[in-house]
């Protein structure tokens, strides 16, 4: 049923995001670094420096936004894929690869309604620590001020905005379009991701089914979700780098600004080289693999069906 699909998708998203959010934060910061002042050399270096400067909970900056919106986002993605698969297989035959890809395309297109504002807000909060750390380092490296008053005052305390403040400012200055900055780049990432992910998962999962009418074991669904998710994540990582750069409202010292997808692609290629499009790729694979593995286990085990079935019994 649709309520069960939505509940399963939501539960899967909450569990997955809680487990992998620190890696996602590192991915965002690594992708946003340009050839100017580089703060982090790797995933582990980013996480260690984040804990030292911002504390343990600094790794979860932006998690509240993700946890709030991941439920509708994952629910829409999984339910939409099932919806399109159902309507594309009305003849009762197994879906062809082309139809599986079309179903994934429809799911990826539907989810950007929630994904774009969620990513927009999350990126600002995740990258705020990198910007602050870079400015602090630049201030320490700069020559001491000749003004005794300025020296006595010390460095200015930087207040980091909350998701609510960012949302209000974007709505006030740009309207609802402000929250959908980078929509084209989000579509460019999520549609190909779903086109790769859903058919690959479905076919890998079939390999573990002894009987077509019986669900595959949960570990098969988990491994299929991990393999399909990491493969799709790496495949679309260049689009994810472009999306992250376009959605970042603040820049570090000597970092480029971009006017659109083509401008961003051109500047990254010319100034950072083609390898820059795969920044954070292994982080993204580490995020997506367990996220979709967990999602598919919850979705296919059917926790929601169990909960919904219990309701009449409890009333009785």
C-alpha cells in the first residue's frame, strides 16, 4: 500500500542518514575546496579537523535539515519508482531494461521537489565550518595589525546561521526560487543516478531470489543496494560536484563563483583539471552504499506493513 511505502521509505532514510552523515559532511567540504586555501587532504583529515575545531556534533551540522526532509525525499523516490514500474508493466511481463531505466528516470525527476531545497540548506550548514576555519587560518597568517585597539579586540567571533535564518533570508530576497537554486544541476545528478541505480539493484536482487514469487533474503537486498548505490554514486559524481559548487552561497578566499552549469564545468576543467570532477567520489560511495543498502532492507522487509498490521490487533 502507498502508506506502507511512504513509512518504509521514511524509516530507511532516517536510519541511513544518521549512520553516514559525517561522511556526507566531509564529501561536501572536499568538493567545495578549490585550488586556493585547501583545508583538508582526505576524508579522515577532514573528520579529525572538524572534531578538533567544532567538536563531535560539528560532524552533524545540517543533519537536522536532512533528517526532517529525508523522509519525504526517500519516500517519494522509492514510491515513485514502484509507481512507474507498476504502470510500465501492465502487460504482466517482466520489465525490459529500457522500461526499468524509464521508471528510475521518473523517480529521480519526482524527488527533486524535496531534494533541491534540502541539499541547498544542508550544503550551507555543512560548509560553514570550512569557510570559518579558512578565514581563521588566513587571519593567523596575516601580519599583526598595527592598531593596538584592533590587537586587543582579538579575532571577530563568526556566528553561523541556522537553517531557519537561511530559509527566511532566501525567501525574503529571492522568493521560493532561492530555495531551488541549482535545480538543473540537481536534476542532472538525480535523474542519471536513478536510471543507473534502480535497474542495477533490481537485477542484482533477482540473482538472490530462488523463486521469482519469493523475496530475496535481506542480506541480498542490502548488498544489492550497496553495490548499485556506490556504482551510481561514482558514475554521477561530476554532476554532484557541479551541483555542490552552484548551491554554495559563500566562498572561501580566492575561490571562484559560477553563473551556471556550463560556466562551472568550464572553470573546474580549466583551473582544477578533470580529476576535480571526482572530488569526494569515495566519500559519496561510502555515503550512498549503506544508505541505499539500509533503505532497501527496510523497504523490502516491510517494517511499515508489520506496524500497520499491528494497529487493528491493538484496537481489538
